[in-house]
C-alpha cells in the first residue's frame, strides 16, 4: 500500500491552543488519482492539507509525502499547494505573476506559457489581476501551482464562490492533470463535487468518518446523492459516539 500511496499519515495529532484538532488520524492517499477531502467548514480539512505540505505544526504522528517526510526540502519541486483565495499580486499581470513564481521555483519561461494555456487564460495574460473576475484570478493561482509539473498538487477549496459552469471547467482540468499522472488532493464543502473524485475522505469534527469512493459511498448508505449519503454517515457516526460514551459511563 505504501508504494501505491502519494501520502501516508499515521497517528497525526494537532492542537490549536487548548483545542485538539486531530487526535490520531490515519490516512492514505493513492497516487495518480483525485482525492476529494470533503466536509463542513471547520472540520479540519485545511489543517490536514497544511500537514501534508509541511507547514502545519504537529504534536505527534508521521506524515510521509512521496516517500519523504512532509516539508522536506527534497519535495520543493514535487509538491504544490494552492491556498484558499487567489494567492497572486493584484497589481501585476497574469504573465508577470507567473514569471515571478517561475523564477522563484527556478523553472524555465516556457513553463509560464504552458500553464497559461493549460488554464485557458491566453486572452487575459496581459491583464492585471485586479481587473479579472474571481474565477479568472483563481485560475491564475492554479496556474502557479502547476508550474514545474509537480507530482502532488494540494488545492484548498479551489472552486469556492465560483458559478457551476466555472466549477465544471476546473474539475475538467483537474481530471486532465490526474490522467497525465499527477496526484491531486482537492478540498471542498460542496458535496456534489464528490462524484468528480476517484477517492473520498469525508471529515467531521477532526475525524475521517469515511475513506471510500463515490460509488461505494452511495452503495453503503443506500442514498441517491452524495449530500444525503454524507448526512447518513454523520448520523451513524454521532450514534456510534453516543453509544461509546454511554458504555464508558456504564463501566465506571
């Protein structure tokens, strides 16, 4: 399993102040697939992604990425991270932003033209970011993440705030990238995006309540759509935890 996994997380513990975000999370993410990290806001999706790219302080456990410890300097050109919102400079053009990021990464100028074409921004390449729509600005951030053809691309809610047409276009791009061999981890709280993923990690209150596929999720719950299926899993999870609490009280 390890050889087929882009990310292996074992016993991950993360605290924020006095609050425990994760208390022993185990996760394995397959190579060359789109893994959707889904769940409501505040469930721990961003913390998990930050742990994968090595920018999150952890209290325990291990995070292995492409066979290296998360955050290792050897992963610099192999892992890309797209944060929430457009992480670009509003007063520079699309091309200027990407040329800057390419210089930081040490990749050739040909990469800039490649990613501009990849995200469909040829006509906007000379526009300053501040003049673009929200969806176009998000595409620039995605283009920056694609520079150098990283093996693992981690995207934190890249479709938030976009209309259904733009969301569908971005997911089409994610699929093409994965089909070319890259591994994508994409977070979302929009449950209908679950069907576009190869693998699903469904989260709730710092726990992974399901590690499954879209088809398996519907089959297991007997529901017709991902949102209803997720709610069914949440109800089961809450019932199981309530039962465990009663058992603990009864054993005292």
